[in-house]
C-alpha cells in the first residue's frame, strides 16, 4: 500500500463507477431545465456561524457532524454539511430577488459530515438539491415533490416511495412539543441514549428514532395539532400532488433532522437499501432567510443523496449506458506515420468522433493491446506499409474485420461506419 491513503469516509470515483455519476448528473441537469431551474454554485467553505444559525444549534449536524477549523487568522470556518444554508446566504448576499420572484435554483456537489462511515453514509458525499425562494404557495411544494418523483422515474427506478408530512409553523409546533413531552416522559428511562438526549433538545426527533420504533408508533400525531394555515397548506399540497399523478403516503413521523423546516416535510425512501433508505429529503423553510438576516422570504427545497441513488440503481439492476466510449484508436509507426496520425486525429475530432491517438512509444502490437484495454470500436493503423501506399488499415475490433482504404477518405468512411452501427 502507498504511504498516502484516502481519508476515512471519502472515496475515489473512477472506471465503471463514473457511468453512474454521469447518468444521474445528466438526467438531473436535463430535468432541472425542463422544470425551469437555474444553477447556483456556492463555496465549499463558509463561516461556521452560517450553519449553526441556519441549520440550528441543537441539530445532529451542528452538534456532532461538522468539519470545523480555524483559518490562519483564527476565523472559524466549516466545510458545508448541506446546501440550503449556503444557497439562502447567497440569495440574500447577491440580492437574487432582483432577478424575479419566485426564484428556482439547483445545485450539485460534495457535502461534508463527520459521521460513522458505513453503507450509504460517507464523510464526503454528494447531493443534488433545489430551492424555491419567494412563494408560500403549496403549488411550489407540489411541483418540487413532483420533480423528485419524475427524476427517480427518469432514472428508471421503481422501488421508491414518496412520504409527506406537515410539521406546522414554529408556534403550532410548540404546543405539540409539550404534548409529546407528556407522552414520552414516563417512557424516558427505557429509551435509547439518543432519545434521552434529544428529549430536552429536539423532542420531535424521537419520532424517527430507528431504535425506539414502538414508542414512536403510539405517539400523538402532529397532524392533530396543526394550525389552520398549515392544515390548509397540507390539504392543498395533496390536491396538487394528485393532479400531478404523484403517488404519496402521509406519514406523521417524518420530522427531518434540520431545525429550519416549517409546514411541509417529505422523504423518498427506497425499499432495497436497508438502514440508509432515505434517498431524498426536503421541506419548507419559511423563516430561514429572515433568520439569516434577509427579508422575510418563504422557501422550499430538497436534497437527493447521489451515493444512495447509485446503490438503488445497482440493486434494481438498471442498465446505465456509458457515454464516453472510444470510437477510434489511432495506431502508428515511424515518423511519417506519426505526422499522418496527428493530422488524422485533428480531422476526426473536428467531426466529433471520440478519438484516442497513441501517445506512447509502444510498437504496433502494444498499441493494439492498449486499444483493446480501452474498448475502442475501431483501430486505424498508419504503419510503414500504409505510408508508402498512402492508405490506412481500419480494423473493427468487435468482428476482427480489416479493410484498407485511401488515406483521404478515412474520416468520411469512419463516420459512415459509426452511423451504420
Ligand atoms: P440521515 O437520516 O440518513 O442521516 P439526513 O436527514 O441527515 O439523513 P439530509 O440532511 O436531509 O439527510 O440530506 C439529504 C440526503 O442526503 C439524505 O436523504 C441522504 O440521501 C443523503 N445523505 C445525508 N447524509 C449522508 C451521508 N453521510 N452519506 C451519504 N449520503 C448522505
Ligand atoms: Mg444525518
């Protein structure tokens, strides 16, 4: 093993694996355009305060999971653990409201959380996310959830389920929290460590505890304590989802781990993933922008975990086409062959053909082996004999068939052959 190894919980992505990343990212980008979203890219590091303020002091992320360090001037910085706080910060700082309201933004990229690495859980992981700022219309929530549903369908996944809930406004939630406390108080001595800690700091998280499932099952439902506005919002959301033909399930146990959610909360679960089954999560956050010092601006968003989506694609045996195949490998011999090969590579690439020109000092048979390793469809050979007769040899690597043609016609003929495939 080399002296240098990856940091625990991170990964190198290469080879066959890249196909999945391209497939997911390309599908998302296309679909975001179809839905009218614009991309936003924010820095990977931010002031720590943005996250402690935005995500919430008592959340697991802020309490235990952040990569926080002091820079050389002693300022506390943090590698972003999620996207929403950064996008909200950027929205305020750049007055994005001047580009029209509501704004629909999407992002893709790595997030960092210090968690126990395991299947579906990394310390550096990738999310695809979207945010809508400037509308509290439930149609926005519905459209967002429809996007996520559409996205998983476009990826050709089937074993997933959309679950929705409404966790009310901050005010209505206070009342519910009291009711929950009364319910959980007598059970507390028998609950897990996390539940005992969260009882005082974040009582609603007890509902999605993976250990004390029984206790949560009989807990009072938030839906019985909703304020009028939230109730109406939730009813309308369901009406719109039905109009969009998105199947969903109401699950009052969905609370999400972040403090900033109001009203809508939702998750997408994949049934083949075991413990880490949630492939996407999101919700409404009508107070976040104001909490971060901006004008009162409602918002709603989601984040999809790419690694878990890849796992789901593998579990469902979805065929993922590689987009970066090599059409032509150009092999050559001798100085004149080299010059002719350079010219040909230029010509083929101009025509948009995926071309790999030999750039090593190997002999012809070595170059053929290389072309084989790269899975090239054709090899064009420009050796000494070819130069002397002003021709090239084209070999179809699949059938083994070889043809010799005049050098001037190579690119036309290759285009033709590729088209016929
Ligand atoms: P979990 O309950 O699994 O910890 P979460 O509530 O912390 O998830 P969010 O912050 O809502 O997750 O992030 C959205 C999505 O990002 C998750 O549904 C999941 O697919 C993915 N995700 C979150 N944390 C990780 C991680 N450490 N490694 C890989 N994917 C992750
Ligand atoms: Mg988490």
